[in-house]
């Protein structure tokens, strides 16, 4: 099933220009997978939570962890 949508020429032009800018920014970009093991601070930033939550999840075994203190690392990827 095809759906047709009417759009003003000026609005379409604005969308196309914005897509061109995005395309230009992404030109030559590469996607880099995040590290398998992260510091507690980096893991918290990645997940948008406080470091204490990461520590609690590591202590309860919800996420894998190794090391102690400032050397504590957690694994967010399986």
C-alpha cells in the first residue's frame, strides 16, 4: 500500500538541505563499538545513571565487574 503525502515545495527544499548537511557531516565517519569493559564512571555516563547504581548492580551480580576501587571495571556488553 502506498501513501502519498502533500508537502510544500519550500518545506521539501528545507528538508533536502538539512539531509545534505547531515550527509556531509557523516561523510567518512566510522562507527566504533564501545569498549567491552568500562570504568564505573563511564558506564554510568553511558547508561545515564549515577555511579552508585552501577556499583549496586555490580555488587548484586546484575552486571559483571572486576577490580576494586578506582580500577573497578564493569562489562555492559555480552
